[in-house]
C-alpha cells in the first residue's frame, strides 16, 4: 500500500463552547432577519408528518429540512445523490448507479467510521434510516411524483427505530386525487463530457378519479445514462469465459490479452409505481401501492489516480438490481385519536460481478504464480422484509399530545458468492505448472503455503472440481433478523408558548446467520473438520439484543414566528454476525471477530428557527453527539474478508444553518452552511487485521465544512407563460476515506460543484428546460475503493462530468 500509516494529527478549530455566546450569536442573526422587509407573494409553507402529525416545518421543535415537489423539479433532483447538494450536513459519496443502487452510504452529523463498501449486500446496518412513504427501505429509487422529502437530523430512534442514529430521510409520494384527471409527461436528453453515448429519459404521471371516494395514480419511466469512464486494460475472454492468451504458443507462461472499452459505467433504469386511494367516509382512508425498479449497469464510476477517466479493472463488473415494494396504509379517525396501520412487503435482489483480481494478485504464490490471474466474484443476493407498524396519534384537544405504537419487522437475506480464477483449471493441468517457487519440500527454503495446487495435505486438482474447474471459493449466507418494538412520545404544553416532550422506545431484536464456505483446491487443509475434500467450513451464529432509548425535547416560542428548542436524544444500531469462516482451518478467524456489538449515540442540540410573512425562513442548530462502540468495517489479513468490529468512542459536534430568503416577488435565495468536527475520542488496535484508530483521528467521509447556495428567479411573461432560472452550487471540504492511520486511508481534497437550469413555460401544457450540471467539469472524487492489491491498489469514485441537456414537459389537467 502506498498510503502512509503515520500521520500528524492536526486539531480542528473548535466551535465556541460558552453557551451564552452561542445563543447570543443565534439570536442576533434571527433579529437581523426579522428586520428584513416583507414582500408580497407568500410562499406556501411545507406541511410534514415527521412527528406523525401534520405540522409546518417551522413548528417542529428540532432540526428538519423539507424539500417540496416544485423545488425538486426546479433543481433537477431525481435521486438521493442529487438531493445531497440541497441539504446541509447530508453527505453521500457519488458512487455512480452501479454502487448506489442498494448501498446506503448516507451520513448526517458526521456519524461514520468506515471506508465506503461497494459490495452488493452491506453487512452492517446504515446509520441513516430511509423511508419510502411509511416503509423503512433503502433503495436509490427515482424521485418521481414525490410530494416532498423530509430530512430529520440527529437520532430519531423513538419514532423510527434502529439505524436512525444520524437521522432519517422520508420520501413522501403524491397521493391519488379524487377531483381531476391529469397527465404529466417529461422527456429529455443530455450529453456528458467523455461519455461514449448520450443519455436520455422519459417518464409519465397519470391520475384518474374513479369515483368521489376512489382514485388511481401511476408513474413510471425509463432512464439511460451513458458511461463516461473507460477500461484501459480489460481482459479478453472467449465464449467459455477463458482468458485469451497474448502468446498462444506459450500457454504455460503467457499473460492474458488485454483490450480497451469506452463508457463501461453505463446504466439504465426502469421504474413504475401504482397507487390506489379509497376514502369511504371522512373518518377512514386506505392507500395501497406497488412500486418496482430495475437498475442495470455496466460497471463502477471509478478511475485510476493520475488518469482522468480511465480505470484499471481487468474484468467487467456488470450489475442488475431489482426492488419491489408493496404497501397498505390504513387511517381511521377514532374520535380521541387517529389509528394508523402501515403494512409493507419489500423484495430486493441482485446479480452482479465484482473484480477481486487485485487481492488475488497479492496472493499469487498460493496459486503457483499463475501468470494471468483474473478473479471476478459472481454474487447473487435476495433481501425480503415484512413490516407492520400500528400507531395511535392523539387529536389535539388539550395540553397533552401523544403518539403510541408498536412495530414488527422480519427480514430474510441470502447471498451466494462464487469466486473463480479464470483459466486456472486448464493451466493447472499443464506440465510444469505450479512449481513451488521457494524450493522443494524438505529444503530449508520450502514453504508449505506457496502452492495450493500441489495438492498439499489432500487438496484436489482443479480438474477434479465438479462442474467448474476454475472455481476457487464459494460462500452461501442466510440471515434472519427480527425487530419488535413499542414506542411512545408524549408532549405537555405548559403554556401557549412552552412545551416539553418525552419519548422512548423499547425493542427486542434477534439476528441469526447460517454460513458455509468452500476452498476446493485447498481441500481438507482448509476445511473445518480437516477431512472435507472441498475445504468446507460451516457456522451457525445467533445473537439477541434488548435495549431501550429515550428522548427529551422542550421548545419555547419567543415570538409567534420564532421557536427556540433544546433536544437530548439517543440512537441505537443493532449488532450482528460477520461472514467469516470458523474452526481450526488456517484461514479461519479468531472467535472475537465473529460478532460485533451494537453502537449507540447520545445527542444534545440547541437551535432556533423562524419564518416570515413573505415566505422567508431560517434554522440554526448547535449539536454535540457522543458515539459509543462505533461499528467499523475492515478486511481480514488471512482471507481478505469483509467484517465489522467495534471501536471505543467517538464524538461529533458542529453547527447547521439554513436560510431561505424571498428577496423579491420573483427571486428567492437559499443558503446553507454546516460545520462538523468529528473525531475518535479513544484509540484502539485490532492486531488481527491491522485496523488502528488513534485518539483525535478524524472520522472518514466527513468534511469539516459544507455549504450550498441557490438562486431561483421566476419572471411572468403573460397568461400561462413564465421564465424560470436557477443557479446552485455546493461545496464540501477535504475528508479522509478511512480512519487516517489505516493502510487504505487517503485524504481527498475538497471541491465545489456548480449547476444551472433555464426553463420557459409556453402555455398551461408545454414547458421546455435546458440545464448544465457540473459546469466547471470538476473531477470530484468522493470515495476510494478499499480493496487491496498490486495493480488495483487504488480506484477513485468520481462525480459525473459536465452534462448538458434539455427537457420537454407536457402537462394536462381536466375536470
């Protein structure tokens, strides 16, 4: 590895500690904003349901951002990645469609301790929970027909459960409308710098009232993104997936033949959602929906350092990911409370290939120094879950407000992984292949670990491997996870201005895993029993957790439009079982590595928010989070397996601020800034995998400073005609890709991204827009591949280059 293991830690400038000074600064900023003159043309306030009751964003006594449908459309936001440029403190590495389809790497308030893992099924639960309407699910679904997105910062465990440690993101779809038939169609095309092909999209939304109490709404579409990264050394394979030789006359020592390919990170997405809404009476409402999305991609958006858009992969890394979500939400007005039931079933599956050649190259002496190592991992996964939540929400008729509920979820995951070394079976049968490089057995230089195919201790020849001679490793993993919880939040209004809220959640969780792995060429030597010819290891692990978390909040209305709030809250993320082999085999791991513990966060925040009659608003929040037993992903030394372990302690603290300013009837300014000081507060060493943390190390993936700016301008041109222009920019400072003292850590520089859109409405039905994303064509590296290896030592995941495009919108609304 080229990354240095010894670095000098430089302390970050700290946020002023004296509470009085902080509060004075916040109040002074609020007072200055209140002095701004009001203008005509109020903006509609966004109503959210984050607290399980409908409230204006400015009335919720903690830090929440909400983005409505109009702002999503005007900003060109179509997925979670593009959403991050609008939300201060929300970070996600731009991994491209191949890695982003089902990998949650969202970070809020700096709560992250691991390098980015781009494998196709995460072994650790995310720290930010995501909800599609009322269903807990992470999938990078297209944000089509979205009424609003709610971003809740800080631990949200009382109402949203395990995993809501950094915060929660809720994507709320538009409900079917009983009053009018409507149709919206959007078609667009774009060209990305260095892309081999253009990109295009088409989507439609239709609403059909079936009666005064029944309505149907559907949306769907297709998106094709042209790839912009190129494979500089792609191995040529024949129809049997065998490497073509560079020198066919010398099969014993010839390297593989390599070629190039353009636009390998292309992707296409198909998506559909249908929803049925039934309201038989004023007291009863039923919403049923089904949603499907298929993502196909040719490879990762990663590049080799030193080349702008070239990557050094050896084999293609295609992936197909499917998501299905069905849900039924029932709401009944019971007089004293609203009773709600949310039932959902989700199914996610994938079939993909991941290039692990770099790791196997570093272990070439185990395979007789085979001269053309090509090692793709073929992975198939399924992830199915049933979730039921029952809630009672009081109807406000006195000083008390309350929410009480129960939650149950059962999740089953399966992963099958096959790892071949392409062409190895036929090469191993050649005379002279696999000679021990360090001397014959019995000589002083002989090493028993040099040459697996020499049938050491009873291993089989690859030609004896049933069905697939090139197969070197297999893994099958079955996981079952159950989560049962009861929760409640109760508020008491001491006066018209002052309220206090207390909440808690009690939960029982159980995690079970059945794991089997084989190393057929290694045979009995690598088996758990010492006898199995396939090198089989098996394990069954189970672990249960029972815990509780609490929340306290109080808020005071300084004025009818100014709210001061204080929150203390806890967050919890479940522990689990690692996918590691057990037993006495040479590559099995120590027992203490087989499971990992839950981690917890304790958050304190103080904030102020306000709004103005002209549609302007602001929020400023200070926070401090103590993080106990942070979960950290790493790689084992013996087998290069992904695993999760626990650190000791970490801390994040900082400031979040947002300002929306309606400058004139036609111009709106949006500003945000966040400062995050996120560090380990206790060191640790995990000698079995060389994972090291030092007190004071910055947490990975976390920039100290983030800022966004956006200017919206709308100019009426006449009846049903208008001109809309938007310019936005986002900045994030430098950050580490892993804990700074780990071998794979890299410090990536900060960067800014600029985008612009210009649209014109020609009538009530037609609208055209042009846009430029990444105007300055910044490379914008946001993550580094953590895989070890010789020729695959590092790959940077980069943002999409400058993209210029146009869109045409058609909208019809009947009676």
